[in-house]
């Protein structure tokens, strides 16, 4: 009896100390916050991210619209197993999971580490079991119906999307109503399911969590638990997830101070190829219609062009800066060589020489008072051979006083 009492007293004394030491070690590694204006700030661990501000364990809060990226560099948790499925979210992003089924009109997901969570169907755009770039799946996911679900199935000669009403999804099969009959297919024959979306997805989800396992999810609110090991994440509807802090690589902020040029139409376009095949500029893709790349990084937003070209955009009065990452994205066997030029109201502000294989170059150009912005790509030493130029992440930074919503 005396021994049990002694052990209990020892644990009562030691455990709080060990916990405090673990928290102190966790809080010793600062976060790095990149602002929309290009500053790099350090703060203590993130405590809460709301629609208004970011709060930290140490350091002043930061207005959410002033932040662009929060990097949790100290987190190095690798995925415990390769995810077998993807759950696409209506607010944006996707979860990499081991499995996803329907239970009581909700989506139950199992993560590779064995954790489970239940998502409201309003937060789930679709469930994909065969991770591929099939056109039938991509088309159904990009243009969901407001009346019926899509069941995308393996078929000959090519997969097809069936208009149906999904009734149940288990670990083995998908049951759906099609042509007034109930059909059941083995999951092995189903690429995925896209759910009907009668309402537009929530547009106020300003936080995008980037996971170490490749998953991404848009959130309304993030709060760190008291023990400092987990994030409680609120999605667009009523769903919430409990995620290990170590599973999050970074958090991207959808700031209303950022305007992507690829979301606007240029007021003037001039494209003057010499010997290369004529190709028109592309929004959010390279000039060949492929994902935008700069080195090993892939960008969701930006502009792809071919030399020689110039795109002119009318600026909002409160545009303070233009920023982008520049890279030449030539086909294998070609040697692109060109110059990226930024002009404001006809005045040259920046000129950058780039060749295929060079490291990407990040630029940030002040625009105070300018009304027109021109992005020009000039020929290099090899005429226009291979001059496929990417303006990755090309965006304007607005002043804080007159920011609107994206």
C-alpha cells in the first residue's frame, strides 16, 4: 500500500513537469509567416486562426488578410501508409484517406494512421477510389449536378459517368438508383462518386491546410488543443476534424488583399511568334495547357505564355505590388531563352533573363499609383525556340484599407 501511494505521489509530481517540458520544447520552434507584402515574420506556435486574425502562443496577433502562408517547418511527420482514396471537399481541397463510406447520410473516413472522422455530406464533393486523371471523373467533379449524383464506372472502351442517386457505399460495394432500378456494383469497378450539389460551396473558407501526405482542405476556423498536439478544424458546413499538428506542413491564407491576374481578362494581348508554332496564353496552365511549373514546384495559379508576347491588365487604384515566380518551361530537347519584363503605365520596372533549367526567380514590383500593368516576354538568344514562359503565382497585392472579397 505504501509503495502505491509513493508511486502515485511521484507521478503526480513528475507528469505535469514532463508535460510542461514537452510543451516548452514544442513552443521553442518558431513559426514562419509570409505576409502578402513579402515580409517574413516569426511567431510562437499557432493557437487559433479565425476569419479575423491569427493568434500565437507568443508574439503579436496578425490580421488574417495580411498573411499569405504559415509554415510549420518543425513538423516532419511522414504519412504512415499510402492513401487508397481521396475525399474531395466542397470548400476546396481533398483528404487523403485509407477508406471512405456512407453511414447514416454522412461520410465516414478512415485515415492511414487508423483515426476516423465523420463529415457532413454538404462538405463532401465526391469520393474517389481510383486515383487517376480520367476525363470522365475530372468532368463530373468539375461540373457537379444540382439534381443527381454521378457514379463514374470502369467501362469499355472508356470510363463513363452515370447519372444516378447514390443510396449506400460500403467497403465492398456502391448501391445506387439508376433508371428507376436499384443497382449494386463492386467498388473495384467504380472510379468514384460525385454528389449532387444543390448549393454553391461556401466562399468564406480562407484557410487552406496543406498536409504532409499530400492532402489539402479548406477550413473556416482552426484552434489548437490545450496539450498543443492537435488542431481542431472546422470545415464549411458542420463538419469538424481533429488533426495532429505534426500532420500539417503549412497553412495557406486566401487573403482578400490578393488578386490573381489569371482570374482577370487582359485589356490588350499581343502574341508574335517567329518560327515556333503559334500558341495563345493560358490561365492557370502553361502555354501547352499543362500544369504550371517552376523548378520542382507546381502552381495552381498563374499565366503561361510563349515569346514574344505581352498581356496588359487594367489595375485597381489600390494595387500596391505585383509578384510572381518566373520560369522557362520548355519541352525536353529544346533550350528556351527569354526575358521577362514588367511594365507599369509604359515604364519598365523589372527585366529578368531566364533559360530552361535555371532556378526559378521570385520577383516583387511596387505599383504605387500605376493604372496599367503589362507582362511582356521577349525573345532570347535562340529566337522563340522553346520559349514557353511561366508567370507562376502572378498576383496583385492590394492595400489594406480598400480590400474587397475574392
